[in-house]
C-alpha cells in the first residue's frame, strides 16, 4: 500500500501543480498580448534558456541520433533494408526524440533553474516586495520566461533534430557502411515537412509545460533553503512526467487524426 | 495616535486573522495620523508582522478592515490595490532586494516599472534617494556585496523612491549592531521630518521604539493591550507591558511567549 500511496500522492501533486500552472498561464497570457517593457528581460531569458542550453542539447541529440541509427541499422540489416536507415533516423529524431529529449533536458537545465530562482525570491520576500511595489510578479517574472521559452524550445528542437540526424549519418557511414547518397536519399524520401513542424509544435507545448510547472513550483515554495530544493526537484520531476504524458496526447489528438498524410520534403 | 484635525493615514479596525487554524489577530484596532511614527511592539509570534502584512495588503483579514488614507485596502484588488500600494513604502526584515539587480537598478525598479521615462530621469531620482540614505558611490554594487545595514538602507531608498505618504518597517534594527541600528533609526526619524510620512514600525527593540516613536502600541495575544506616547507607555502599570519593558521571563506573558515562539507572526 505504501508504494500505491506514494504513486497516488505524486499524481495528485502533479495534477495540483498543473492546475496552478494553468492559472498562472491564464494570468501570463493577458500580459503576453502587450508585454510592455519586458523586451530586455525576454532577451536575458532567451540567452539563459536558449543559448546556454545549446551544448547540453547538442550532446544529448548527437548520441541519441547515433544510437538510433546504429540500432535501426543492425535490425534492418537482417532484412537487407539498410537503405532506409537515414529516413527512419530522421523520422524518429524529428517526430519524437528531438522534441522529447530537448524538452526533458531543458526541463532539468532551465526549468530547474527557473524554479529555484523564483523559489529563492519567494522565501527571501522578494516576491512580496514586488507586490507591495505594485509590480505584478507574473508580468515581471513569468512573462519574460514564457516568451523566451516558447521561442527558444521549438528552435532548440530543430537544432536537436539536425544534430541527431548528423550523428545518425556518421554511424551509418563509418559503422554500417551506408553510402552518403543512400542515407540522404532515404531521408529525402521518408522525412516530410510536417515531421519537422510537428516536432516544433511539440516543442512549443512542452515549453509552456516546463515554464508553468517551474513558475508554479517556485511561487508555491515555502520554508527556506529546503523549500527551494523541494520546489526545484518537483519542478524537474513533474515537468518530465507531464512532457511524456503530453507527448502521447499530442500524438493521439493531433498527429493521428490530422497529420497522417502530408507533403513530401 | 494621530494629529488633531487630520484623518488617520492608517486605520486598522477590529482586525481578525487566523493562520494555520491558530488565531493570530483577535480584534486589532490601530490609528496612525499623517506624519506620526507608531511602533508596534510585542513578543515573537504575537502577530506584529501579520499586522504589517495586512496594512500593505499582502494578507486579507478574516474580519475587520484596514483603511489607507480612507481607502479600504483589505477589500481592494487589481488596479485599485496597486494604486493604494503606490502610496506605501515597505522595508522588509530582510530588505528583500532583488538579488539579480544592482543597487541602482533595485532602487529605480518601481519607477521604471511604473513607466517613468526617460530612464535617465528614473536613475537620477534613484541616485537622489541613495544620497538620502548616504549610499552614494554604491550604485553598481550587487546586494550580496553589501552589509546587512547597507542592504536595509537600500531597502529604505527603494521604499521612498516614489515618495509614499506611508512607510512600514518590519524589524528595522534586527540583526544589526547598535551603531548601524542607530543609523537606521536616525534615517526613519529623518524621513518622517523631511517627507511627513506616517510610519508603522514593527519591532521588539524597546530602545528603538523610545527613540523614534510618537506612540507605542503593545500587541499581545492578538490584541493591542496598551498604547500611548513613549513616556506614558514606559510608565504603564499594565503587568504585560511591565514584563515586556523590563524583559522578565516570569509574568503574565510566559505561556503566550512560549506558544508564540513556535511560530513567528
């Protein structure tokens, strides 16, 4: 029963966080229409969430692309279908691994930092100070982060797609012995524009989840440094959980009904 | 505790508040006139900070109300709350400076966020406030590079930058050495004289209260049990006041103090 209790409690907590995140999103959305005076802070956050994440996203995508290409190649070799490795790697990266891995990395790297920064401000009374100065903490803290993330994460996703395919091509060329022209032809034939757009759309959805969960946990932090640590940990765990759940929901609600047929790249 | 012929700048009427199921305020009545400084004293956990948080609208009372210049801050929300708060400056116990901004950026923040342009004008006003608290030359320092006393002075500069009519100080001398504490007290007195602000000072430091107050009120078990000018307060025969002023461990407050110490209010 103890394990079931823990799972139940975690799920309830995740649902509560989602609810608080949704309320924050509604408040932030009002300010997103006219983000007065936040351009500088948006650029600052863009640097933190976009530029600083590039190395860690690149390493993650590179090795994921390499392992996908290697595993797919070894499996398809038995069916004499090595010529399709490029396309399968491209589709896997663009539709699934690119957006999901980027989001999970960003949830830890950026979302965790976001939650701890806001939680520290909360326990140090800085958020109270903003309120009594008549500065809306949602406009001041959440809007720049959300704006930076909804732009940054989809772009990082495309970057991860490209790096992953490049990693797959290297393994195809040097380990599996697939000629470059064959790898590229397979990519051209199987990969479609909608695969890239779909990955970016998922990046957009995940960026909203990461930001809202991180900010909601930060604002809910209580009780000094321990509270900051707890908020950071919860932010990373719940973001990752919700990303995986949302990934399936987007597949079944968007991909399957609307995108099963498309334009060839 | 107000000047004859003037309405109170701050008026708490029959304020009740419970936190975590424990009644903290049980019918607090307090009036502070323009240009007057009132110190609210009491043991840790007696509800002093809770009272201050009601006065600046960070907490809503369970019953009763707080009028700021005749406007009910407890019932206000949105733009009305923001407008009332712009007439209130708060020095938090920890100063609550934004750790990611320099001293000058911290002080100029309310002006910039409220649309004071050009930015050079906002910065010049902020520099003037820093001169008032004798911190010229520290504009580019980060809060982490300052001592506790300097941080509090920056907190005061930020609180007065919009020329409020009301100042709230939460334990302004706590954690400071006597000399630095005296500097802060001088600053509070100086601001009252120069800007004619109504000040509510939360403290448990009786020496500080005698030095700056026009009136002293004692909060005990959620109620104001004694109030009056410093001399009358010092001579009070109320056994609760006597025990607090004389700093004795034995007396009518012993039980309450032990209970209150479990949770600082």
